[in-house]
C-alpha cells in the first residue's frame, strides 16, 4: 500500500495558509499544519479529519530553529514528504524609511526570510528523498516591486524571492522543484490588521473601493494547481493579482 504523501504548510492557522491546507487535503495530501497559534491549527486539523482527510497539527514558530528541526525529525517514517509550503510571514507597519522601526524590520526579516530558510533547510533532505519534492515559497508582489511606506516588508519579500530563485539554481538536477507564488492584494482576516497593529480603520482603507480583491481561496487554488502539475513541470514564478490591481501602486477603486 502506497503511503499518503505529506504536505507541510507553515502559517496554517488562518488566511492563505489555512485555505491552502484545505485545498491540499482535498487533493489527497496528508497535511501537516504548523503555526504559533496551537488551538487554531488543532481546530483546522480536526475539521479536515472529520471531513475524511488526513491532517495533523503542530505548534511551531518558524524562527525557532530547534523547534523546526524537531518538527522535521517527527515526520521521519510518517510517509514521503512531498510538499513544503512556506507561507508563514507578514508585514508590520507602513512607515517611511526615514522613520521605520528597526525592530519591525528585524521581525519581518526573521519570519519571512529566516523562517523560510529554517523550514526549507530542515525538510529539504526529506523532500529530496521522496523522489518528487516541491518547495513552495509564498512571497508577494512586494518581492518584485517597491512602493512608498513599505520598504521593510518589500525588503523582506525581495529576500524571500532571492532565496527561492537561488535555491532553484543550486538544486537543479535533484528531484525537487522550487515554486514561487507572489500574490498581490489579498483580503484576509488578519494581514492588514496585523500590519496596522489592530487598527481596523487603517486596515479597511487598504481595500476601500476595491470591488473584488483576491481571497485566500484564490491563492490556495493557485498553489494547489502549481503543486499538482506533472513532476517535470516547474512553475518558477506565478504572480497573481485581482483584476482591479495593475501594479503595487496602481489599483482601481470604485467610489
């Protein structure tokens, strides 16, 4: 009997991560859900299990190297680790370079870049051993273009993009693909609220007048599509935006 392939999703407690976990579970993967909010990933794992899928939850801070390595060790013997979705990340603040808080920049770099590095390094041996592995990096259009008031997040996402691009060069010839998905404007329950530290009014303004920003499910569909292509097909980079957004700084708003 063939073992169910494992897909590890970081930042799976809400938003794009949770939607991606649901999508990959429906595609037949045994999803391993990780996030700092233990109760959220446990609830999602229970939901998926009740729906007849295979899922397990692990509380994890991707910036904690020892914890990441412990997670990787715990998967040994559980089945082939075929997919890693590096989704954990986020933005803090929207200050100009002149007044940005270095602590915010450091935290964004730690989660978006070092966190992705930690989990990718820990699971790359298992992904390679599976004979058909895929590393997905959920970056952002911020990793491909600058905008005012976002330099800290933009710098972190540029770093994540370069990590993915360089890894692809370095492991070519091995049975592991590196896919980067770069979403534009996505309206989720927490991204803008976290960025503006719970200021609901500022968070709402991000999407004001935009009839149909992307949803977490839109991005999850994109991830699942890329992951389920034949093994010889690598989607190097897929930028996905709502129709109303032509660039990071050009958005149609209805008034």
